[in-house]
């Protein structure tokens, strides 16, 4: 069985992790963002919090050695490895409105918010439950006045971020759908789930 799960461009998935599982998110071709949201499997009202994570880690740039925290101030994931080192926790998942407001595009456009919503619905998680995502490989820069710019990811083919689950989780991932976030093109995202010893779990 192939251990690598493939998320096709502009789509998403959701799955369960058990405490201690290792989730590895891979950018196989380079310059592709993956939005990730995380929920407590036993009580999905507890979910990943950008604010708590940046508060407790005392940084807006989270990478190897940092934890992702919940809205109840509990550790949800530890970042065990990060070969690229640039991720974002400031910007919300792109939505249909993102493309109308920021891209001046009135036509339908796939979005991370829609992909997260569709894949989380079987777990009883609805649109308004979805928090700001941890945007793996996303390259957000800002100037001295706080003006934000989204630049192409610095990730190269094969770059990865590895997380350890600190509790039983529901995880949703996307292969991001926003042109600016991905340098103007859309590519797949790969992921692998193992235990601490590297044995394939799913």
C-alpha cells in the first residue's frame, strides 16, 4: 500500500489522528501552500487558535520546536521538523468572497474555505466552526507599517513540515486555491501519517 496520500490541486481532505501520531505534510513540486485546521476529536468546539498559538509561542512565525495551541489554551500539535521554515498564521482560508473582493473575480472559484467545509461536514463541523488555518509553506511578509504582502512560497520540491498530535484530533488539509499564495499555479500536496517509530498508521 502506498503510504503517501495525495491531495489534488484546489481540493481538500479531512481525517482523524490519534494522540502520538505523526503527520508529515509534503510539498512535492514546490511553491504550494496547504491550509490546515485542527479540532479536538472528542469535542470539536476545541480547535486550533492562531491567537493563542502566537501568544504562547511569542512569535508570528511558527516552525520547528513550536506548538500549535487550542482556543482552550492546550497544546494540540508540536512541530517536529520544518525543512522550509516559512509558514503563516495571520491570514484566513481563501473563500468565495476572497476572489470577489481581492481578485475582482465575480465567477465561481474553488477556495480553501469551501474545501475545508465540505470535508469537515461528515464530522459535524460546519462553516462557522472553521478557524483561521495554519497555512503551511505560505509566505506572508509585512512592512514597518504592517502592510501585508503574499509572496510565492519559498518551499522547494520535497520540503516538508512534520507534526506530532498532542491529543486525539480531526485534521483538515487543502492544496490551496489562491493564485497569489502559490506563485500563480496550483499543485498537489502530499501527506503521510505514521507513529513515532515511522510505521505507517493510515
